[in-house]
C-alpha cells in the first residue's frame, strides 16, 4: 500500500518527534508523524517535570521559535518553581512538575490543530534511499510512505534493553516494543554507534505515602511560566513532598549491589554523571549518610508518585526493601519497579550542524538517538531538525543557531563538533555567552528570526512586537534622563561622588538600586509594565559585561563567516598531523570557527586549512 | 607552507657554520645537495654538491622528521666549514633548487610556536637566552625557556578552575544537593592566586633589570674623579661588554658583567650650580639620569673643602676619592679601593635580585596585572553574596584567559609580530 507523498516524515512521537513534526508543518512542509502507538505521543518516560537550569532556557528558546513544549508545560504545570530565584537573572531557570495526562493531552492537541500535519500509526521498518538520498520510509506492514526528508527521533527505542536486576526484556520503555529492524538498518549504514544507559525510579502509590509526616515544598506564589504567550498557570498548583534515604536504606542497597544490573555487570552502556542511580550515589558518595528525595505527584487526579532521586536497576524485592526503609514510605506500594535501560545512539559527529546525517542526505537525527539525555534537549533538537528538514524539502538553506545566539546553538555545536563521551545534558556553564543567553530574553534573541522564517503565528507576532516597542520606549525614557552623582544620592542610590553624569540605564546597573528610586528620579518610567521595567533592569545589570563579550563574539562571527567547502580534501594537506586529519574527516566542520573547536586543533593547522581554502578558491576562479 | 632556510650561526669566519632548512621540501633539498640523507635523528658525513655536481664542501648532515624537530616540520641541518665563501656557496645551491626561500627573522621559532612545540613565554625565553651575556641572564632565560611560565600559569589555572567549578556547581545544581557554602574555599583559592601573582609582580622589577641590565650612576661635584673611575673600571680585567659613546660631553658608559649581573656604569656631569644655561641643562639631566638609575654612587673629592654638598637625589653609596692624597677612601687614579666599591655595588644589586621571579618581560607584567585586577574585582563581587555568582564566574574565566595569554594560549596574533622582530635570522 502506498501512502500519500509527504515532504517530511518524522519517525517517533516523543519529545523530539512532536517538536520536529510541528516545526516542519509550521515551516510549510507537508508532514507525517509515524509512531508505533498514537496514544503515547507526548508521554514523559521518566521524571514528570519540565525545565530546570539550562533545560529551562532551552524550553524558552523552543517557545520563542513557535515550538510546543513550553505551552504544553504551562497547560499541565502543577508546581512551578523558578530555580535560582535569588541569584542573577542569567542563571534563573524556570521549572515545573507536570500532570502527565494533561501534558500528553496538550501535546496531542497542539499537534492535531497544526495544519499540514498527519499522524500515521505504524512501525517504520526501513528507510528508502535512491540515488544516495532519502526518498521515503517503509512500514512493517509493507506500506511505503514517499518523502523528501526524514527526521529520526527514536529515543531509547533502538535496540533498547530494559534491566531490572538480572531480568532483561527488550523494550523502548516499559510496556513498549523496541525498534529492532530500524536499528539493524542503521547498523547496516555503518554509522559510528555507541551504547548509553539511563535509569528511572520505582513509581509509588500516592495514597500509600504518609504525607503528613513529611516536609512539603510548595509551588511559587509568583510563578514563572515557560511560554511567552502564557500569563498565569492553567491548572491548580500543588506541593511536593520531601524525604531522605537513611543508613538502613544504604545498607540494604550496599548488600545487594551485585544484584544491580548496572553493578552486576549486565549493562555495558555509559551512564550519565549527573542523575546517577541510587546505587551510584551510595557507592560514590559513601560518606553521605542521607540523600534527598522529592516525591512528585504525577498528576492532579493521579495516584502515582515519582520519587525523584532513587533511580535504580536493583531487583524488585530489593526495591521493596529499601523503599520501605525510607521515612514516610514505610507502607508505600510500588506500582511499577524502577529499571535501567540501555540503548544505541549514533555518534553525533556524523551530523552536520543542521542535524542532517552526512552519510545519508535527507536523513535528520534528533533527540536521545544523538546521545543526549532529557526531554528539553531532545525537543530543542527536534525543533531544529524539523525546521531544517522542511527547508531541505523546499530547497532552502538550513537554519544554524550560533553559540552566541542560543543554548540550542551551544548544544548542537557541542554535539556535532565534539561528540559525546557520556549522555549530554545542558548546563548554564556550557554557554560562554551565558549573560546574554538568558531565559528572560529568549524571545528577543529568537522570535524575530522565527518570524522571518515564517514559523510563528500572528498572536505571538503581535505580542512580540508590542513588547519590543514597549522596551524600546522604556529604554529611551531611561537613557534620555541624566543625573549628577549628587542627584542620584539624593534619591537614595549609593554612588561615588565622582562628578560623572549618568543616565537612567547606568543607574539601574547598580546592583542595590530598586525601581522605586528610579521612579523618583524619572517619573515617566512608572507608566511601563512590570515586565518591561524588570526586563530593562536585567539589561542594565549585565550591560557592561555583555559589551565586553561582544568583542569576543565579533571574533567568533568572523570565523563563523569563513566557510569550509564540503569538497575540501584534508588528506591532501601537507603538514596536518594524521590525528588531526582523522578528526577533521570525522567531524567535517563547516566553518573555520567549528574547526577551531575540535579537540587538539593548533593555530598552524587552522592556518593550513585557511590557506588551502584560498588556494582552492583561486584555482576554481 | 613554504620551505624556508637560513644560516643559524653568526655570520663571519668560524670553524663551523650551521644552515637549517625546514618545511615540506627540506628532505628533498637535502638529498639534492648531499646525495643521501642519514636516518632521522642521525648524523652523516656527506659531500655537498651543487646542481652541476661541483663539490661545495664536506659537511655533517643532520636529518629530522616531522614532528620530531625544532619547528615540528621536516628539517635538514648542514654543518659546514664556517668560511664566508663556503656559506655563500651552499646558500646559493640551496636557493637554486627553487623549492625554498630565505626565512624571515624568527620564522623557525614562529613555526615551532604554531606547531605547538613552544609556547609564547618559551619563545621569549629563547630570545633571552640568545641575548644572554651574564650568568644571571643565562639562568633566568633558561628558566623561562624551560617552560617555567607555563608551569606557573598551569598552577594558577588549576586553582582558578576549581574555584570556577565550585561557583558553577552552586549555579547549575542549585536544586540538587551540593554544598551550599562554597565561599570559604572559593575565597581561599582566589586569595592564593592573587598571592602568587603578587609574588611574580614583586619580583618583576628585579627580573626585568637582570634581563635588560642595571644602571649605576656615578655622581658628585665636578672633578671628584668620576670619569677617572669609569675609565679605570673600563680598563680592568673584568669582562667588558661594550663601550657606548655618551650623548653628553665627556660621558662614558661602561657595561660590565658584575658577578653575573649585567651592569652599566654611567658617568654624569658634575653637579653644581652652573654658571651658564647650557651647563645647567647638563646638570639637570645628570640629576634626572641619576634619579632613574638603579643605584647612585656619590664621589666626593676628599682633598678639597666641600662645605655642604647636596646632590639633590638619594644616594645609595658614597666614597671619598683621591685617597692617594688624603689616605682615606678610594683612589680612582691608582685603583685602590675600587674592588671594594664594586663589591658594595654587587652586594646591593644581588640583594634586589634575590626577590626576582620569572616575569621579566613587559608583556608578562601586563598579563599579570590584568589577571590580578580581574581577581580583585571578582573578590568584591564575591563578597557581595549570592547575586553575583554568574558575574563572578565570568571574571574568573577572564582571569584564566589573562593567565593563559602569558603562554600565548589566547589571541596570539597581536603579540607575535612584536616578539619575532627581536629575533635574528636563523632562529
């Protein structure tokens, strides 16, 4: 059976897939999302939470470009908490726990209301390649879906093996089959593959937990939402419980380490450093007598709780034992045991910066298949892969975000240039331009671009323009008023009497200034919205540092503007060490800037590459 | 990348001269001249011939394979007889292969730098080593050339990166269990690095003087015997380095190796209230030159009534002269007591040099000052508490960048041209 032809086929309905399908359709491509089970689209496989530090920044950026994760998180958010609230704006990360069911429903609703997007239920068994390019996919039932580009977002489904103690089952997620045939197809392409592992904790019955004994963590009174289109939470907020492991818990676990899939030697894959299993925590932080656990309700009407902090691959009986040793969980019922999953991933150095697989033009990879961990990291890649697959189908140039522009740019550059040695997760410290890449200014950085690309709707466009105008007006009012140090002091601002005149923005930059003092000096500032005032205060705070970094960014831009043609032959460049030749051939950098970031690159080698580019240009001129 | 060549030894007659060829065609050129090259890292005696087969010289040929060479490229070195004619002939033969060009000043070292064999401070150390005339200079240059600056930068870097990591942990892992109070350790680390930098800066002045030479001004009223003293020092058996003609009448500067330290003794115009305007200019200049010098030695004619003589500058050592007439002090004319004077000067300078550290170039001082300024600001931000964490992290990173610039890890281009101008061809 032949389906209609599509421009883009997205394989997989997880976070990367949903975002990719929506983005491709928004970009005007006729898109199909193929998933093994329609009703699992938008499922959160692990922690029922979105955002955090670094991750929250990614979600804001996805939203700024018209993506769906932010809106879905807002519609299902039941415990919004802004992390690092008391720290500087650049390192504040929005986060929320979500009602699983509402999140899934929101994603499915957003997908079904998107024009140009069809959902096909089925398993993709093979990719169809003709004349070296993707031309369609073949389903397990033999049906063929012709298309011009494919986005593969299979997450943990490729040769996924689930481990509970020494019990192994094949699966992409508990209750779901793995994608074995597709994995075989990818292996046949001879792509560099690796194997990773990740873990999840046991799920507990909420009504079997002694909540009244426990400390509770409430939601923020003044929540920070994800989407720039949201004003307030959509559903009621709840608190989550906090408890701790204790010595008894640790003893039970230590005695049974050999029965753990990860410690018993059953799993080969490399695990993440930063959300280790409880086994890892006990072993590596042996002198810590207790570890914190957050008891996160999975939904408003749900009886399931996700205990954040005790991921495990110990056998079920051990899980029962150690859970019951925990304060408040003495009678807790385990609804679903915790497990570890190992899965294949593709070395992302085989991708170009648009996330297209160099070996198979037209095939894009996004999400955990590229070695990342986390919904947000997956969704951000999905957004870019979806966008770029659509543009490929339309014969338009791909969109590449730079490290100076977005966390999305930082992540993709890290992946395709350096590869992954362990599951990649976003942190704010990965971004050199952290002070400019703030969660609060994601729209200012990206919505304009998204508008040019035609991937945002009119509601967002109007809101954005109104905000930018208000900001410009506010800035003008502030910059237009100048004050002597004495005048500033009179308003209560602690300032050196250095005789220098300063305008409103300069004064706002002082860290102990409050807006009331500015209002006293510049009454016209009062008329602006709370949001505009706060935004300008943040801008003022970081102004000098951002300008200082502008210079570095300029050098970066210059090197990014120097393209390296795909036809360059590194083997031919005399003077390049074999080691560097190998790396260059593996990564195939598209700009001099990207080449410079390759591990071990020397100035001499860069000079040689540049000189070869010039020579080639002259020869072909 | 072109293949380059140059004479590595000083031009002029000598027993042996070394010609160095570096680059992709180095081996082929070597074969053309010598017939057969030895194995990499080996030496062989060969007859060098030109393109017509005429014998140029019998020479020792050394061969190096990239990356195991000074420049990191393929290298061939020819040790020929050091006659001007032989050198010229061999250079001509090399040039005639048309596969090579003459090296620019410092180009070999530049390639070593670009290929990662040397860092920027090592390049400076090498330059200093070549320029070294005294033992103290040699030792100092050796330390720098051996990578002393890189070791210093590395220690500081490790400490600052640890501080940065602690700060980053409080930012990126705020919702997990990380020791919340990292301030004592971060504070201690920043202080430690500031201390290290201060030690370098304190020793900078002395180090810079060792490299470029101390100035000892001989001052005093007219006819105290200053010029006589200078001439006497110039005529002694201590290693004389150079005699530079002075810019004022009767001025002599003598540069000597004083116990391993490079010292220039300066004669100055006699200090008195001058009668004419021109002489007054000379006197003013004498005072200012003396004020700029590292040490001031005052000579007073012991055989004359001086009354109250005030030199107008701080004096470090004072001697009565003409002891041949008075029996006290020194005699510049006959040389009595000059040994003691030189020992006194040497002792004074050695004391200063004892605090000398690695930083000896202006470029070092600037990088260190920059790093220190960033760290001092970082401390202020830090003391303000939580809300500056991301700015603190930025300052720490920039401080690491400033220290990295000591060895040229960052933005080398701007500095390279200036340093390499110091080098002579062949190195």
